[in-house]
């Protein structure tokens, strides 16, 4: 077993956009695969938990992108369990370039789920023997609010599109995969906003699982107070030169025209140049 999992990979063609730089989905996918590999190495991977009727579920994640690596660039992905917070097991991530500079930082809050009952379990029951990695933080400063405990619902959103969860959306646990939500967000955003951005900050809260056949409405709108982040201290104003900011929300359709529906995820994206 290793305390910190590291993988050296090349950024491939399918993970970049027309700017020849890594996409948000590409980053999430790298992080997801590295976390699965590390969990397996630590004895708490998909198969080990499935044998006892349990599984991993991502509840929220914060992602800071200082620079977007280019296609064919060699990068190192690192991930490690960090600590536990109530029902959440925290995991940090970084992407480091060939010069040894961290260009992407992330932190996810994961739940252990009773798959049959769809209820979270206390992670302390499973991870007493795992590395705590105290003092090893992807984020500088306190990082107390990363990922954010919640993102507020916003009233100035407009409906952009609808998506129905189909075969390619559904993962091992029978619901839409966490990285697929990021693709939905990318498709709800303006193409030039994502393509032109040099820096990103994305915060996402997963509120409810999406099952096969579920139809989800994608809503989005600008955040007027985009200079203020959702975190405290050094993390508040990232990116350092915010250019634009947008809120996203996935909703189950309402029962009537006045019903805004139930939110299944909320996300906020800030871009910098």
C-alpha cells in the first residue's frame, strides 16, 4: 500500500478542446481513475466494497486550475486520503507538470453508501487503518471550506437544455457518473468561455443521484458578485484575476409551470485569464 498514489500520463487528444488544452471533464476523469486505483491499492476499492454491499459516492468537489496542460504534455497525477469530516472522507488531488509545478489542485468529499438502502455510512468504520496524511494539503492556507458545504440556489438562472440519463451516462453503481455531470455543465456553458479560459475554479455539490431514464433540466446564469469566492482566506479570490463566473443547476422537471423542480446538483464556475 502507498500513502500517496502517483501516475505519470500524457494528455490525450480526447481530453482537450479546440484550444488544445485539457478540459474540465478530462481533469475529473483523471482524478476519478486515480482515486479508484488508489482505493483498490488500499483495500477499499470498488470490488472490495461491493462484496459487502457498499460503494463510494462523490458528494462535492472543488477544483482549481492554474494552467491547463496541452495535448501530449506529460503530467503526474497524485491523490491521497486526507482526513474525515463527519460522514465525509476527504481526498486531495494534484496535477503536476514536467517542471514539478502543481497546475491543478482538487479536493473531494466522498461518502460510503449502503448500496441497497441508498444511505450513507460512517467512514470511521472502514478507514481506521488508512493513512491520514496529516499536513499534506493540495490547497494552501486553511482550506476549511474546500469543498464548500453547500452552494446556494440562485434565482436568475434560465433553462439551457434537457438531458436524459442513458447508457453512456450510467456507471458501476447504476446511476449517472460524477464526471458525466461535468460534461453536462460544459455543454450548458458558452463554448468560447470554456475554450478561452486559462484558469478555472469549479465547485460542485451532488445533491441527488440520477438514475437511468431520468430527465434533467440544465439551468445556468451569470454570477454578478463573481469576484467573491465561496471559500475563506487565501482561497476566496481564486482565480486571482476573475473574468467571468456562472452558476449551474441540474433539476428534475417540476409538476407544473410554477414549480422550479428539485435540484440534483449545483455548481459554480469562475474563469481567469
